[in-house]
C-alpha cells in the first residue's frame, strides 16, 4: 500500500486554474443558452399552433351560431305565419258543424220528398184525395 506522507503539490498556477474554470463556466453557459433558446423556440411554436387551432375553433363556433340563428329566425317566421291559421281553427270548426247541420237538413228534406213521391205513386198518382 501506498501511504502519502508528503503533502500533494499543485502543479498549476491559480491563474491557469481560474482560467480553466472560466472556460468551463463559459461552455456550460453557452450550452445552457442554446438549450434555453431551443426550448423557447419549441414553446413559441406550440403556442402559435394552439393559437391557430383556437382561432379556427372560434370561427367554426361562430359559423355554427350564425347558422343556428338563421334557422331560429326561419322557425319564428314560420310560427308567426301559422299563428294566423291556428287562430282560424275555431271558426272553421264552427262552419264545419254548420255544414253538417245543413247536410242533415238536406237529407231529411230529400227523404221526405222521396217518401211523399212514393206514397203518391202508390195511391195512384192522382192529386185527388
């Protein structure tokens, strides 16, 4: 085994050591700056992509809302046009009822006329009693 009895000696001067340390620190700083720039560029790209997607989605939503607004306006117009017709239904129902009454009256009158004619023919067709 080797036992060190003597103190170790530094063969480099302090200036050289500090210089080497500075160089290493500069290299590390450059690497760090490069990595930060790369990450910043990636982040910017992703943000731009997300902004574009968001804008596209907003446009699609706005288009759908416009389309639905048009459909609602069409439905409202149709309902307003049909509202007048719906208000006429009770009057029409009353007139249909009156027509049924007239039909019944006409059927009764025809039946009476036909039965009177048959009776007249059975009696001999004379107007004498």
